[in-house]
C-alpha cells in the first residue's frame, strides 16, 4: 500500500471517529438528562465542552501521527518535497548550462 493511501486511511479513520464521537456524546448526555443527572439547559454546553475536548485530543493524535510518519520517512531515507524541488532546480540549471555549451560548440564548428 502506498504511503499516500496509508495517510488517507489514517485521516479518514480520524474523521470517522470524530463524527461517531459526537453521536455517542449526544446519546450519553441525553441519557444523563433522562436520568436527571444533568439539566436539559446544561446538556448543550456539556456536549460542546466534550466535543471541544475531543477535537483537542484528535489534533494531538494527528500531530503525533504526523511526527511518527516524518520519523519513518527520515529513517527510510525518503527525501522531502523541498529536497526533491531543490534537486529539480539543480537539474534544470545543469540542463540549461549543457544546452548553452552544446550551442556554443555548434557555433564554433
């Protein structure tokens, strides 16, 4: 499986978990309201607070995954996009220089 596919799957899993969590949180809070443990007027704020905590935790997990993927790519000696771009620029300069030299030699002949 390609690295891009792995990253897409991890992202999809995170998004799916976040939406499932909202539904689960709302169900749980509604159950607490029905049992009288939470006031109806407090339920929306409780859901919002729990969702905010969930989003914060999700961002922390995403950061951790991103860092681990970066470490993995470094350990596999896979170049970064910036490194690839720098090499492309160097190759373009070399090609231009060679073309100019070839043209100069053709003019000398």
